[in-house]
């Protein structure tokens, strides 16, 4: 018996047994619970679902070539599939991306806004007023004559 799975307006038809005998997921749980239902509809990105559908068809989960790993991770969460089942070829790419994200977040902590810099100057120096004026001149180069001269 076939089921129609409509994702993002696109219908995917496949044999119910492929899902029932496939890996655990939200889709499998729904199909097992709703035995009389033959159409399931989800308002999710269809491009990511193709990889998930292939996971049922082949037993292998790959990260779509043009997918943002974070967006794909969101889809995996929605479909209740762990990223740990990603095939090794794509797991490395996925984990490297997450590691890069973690490094970027740590690195971005070193950057502070100009307002925060100004506030730090005002609080940390006995010459805070002078420093903050110099800072304003340097930061607002388009708006004053002194900055243009600087
Ligand atoms: Zn792969």
C-alpha cells in the first residue's frame, strides 16, 4: 500500500512498508499510528526532504550538496532523526561546519560594538572624556572635519 507524503507542496509517493521497516523517525511514528491515513502533509522544505526520503529508500543519509548544515540539522530535528546517522562522508562535513560555528561564536566574543568600546573607555580611564572624544573622531570619520584630517 502506498502513502502520499506532501512536503512543501510536492507529493512523494512511496510504499508504506519502506517507512515502516525503515529507521525510526517522526514519519515512521505517524504512519504506524495512523494506519488508515494514506496522505500526510507537512509544511517543510522539500529540498531537504529528498535527502530524508533517500534515507528510507537506501538506508543512507547524506547531507544535500547545497544545504546549509544548520538548516538541515533543523530538518533532522523536525523529522526526529539524529545527525549521528549521517554517512561518514557527510558527517565529517557536518561536524566540521558545527566546529567552525563554535569557533566563530567564540571568536565573535572578542568583537564589541563601538558603543561598548566607548563605554569601556569612559569607565576605565581617568582620561575617559578625552579618549571618548578621540574615539568619536576616529569612529565618525564621515561626519566631522577632524576625522577627515585624521
Ligand atoms: Zn555523503
